[in-house]
C-alpha cells in the first residue's frame, strides 16, 4: 500500500524548465528509493533518475547535466528539476517507489511533459 502523487508536468518551450514533484506515502512500508521514469509515444519506458533514502542519486547518461533529482523537506517527496528541455524530452513521466519489506515497486499515474514551440 503505497500512495503516489505526481505533479508539475505541462507544456514548455524548448530550452525551458519544469520541476516535477512526486509525493509518496505508506503506513506499512518504508520507502527506500524513488525514481523518475519516462515513456514517450512508441518508445519503451526508461529510467531518468533515482534517489535513495540516503540521498544517493543515479542518472541516465542522457539526463546528466540537465536533470537533477532531489528530496524535499516533506517526507518521501522527490523532485525532478528539468532544464534545457528538448522536444525529445516529451513524454509521460512516472514516479517509481521502491518500498522496503514489500519486495515490490510502485508506480504513479504519471505526469505529462510536452516540449514544443
């Protein structure tokens, strides 16, 4: 039982920025890591960035230098700051949560990002 709420998606011009938010909660499991994935039409879902409870981060190579994942002051909240956005970044961005003890990961509903002039 993990509840996930994503927000922050929308339309942005190429070169612009967006900040995505993922708020996760569980009264049963401890959240170990949170990740952002994205899926563009006709393409496979791919990892964007991940962050652990100890704030260790991991980025897909294509995202390094443009995207930053961070944790907020609120418990189990993760942000994805996306800068220098390109049309190729257009996708639905999903928050993924790894919960200790459940042996499972959980997906949010996704938030849509559209990069276009």
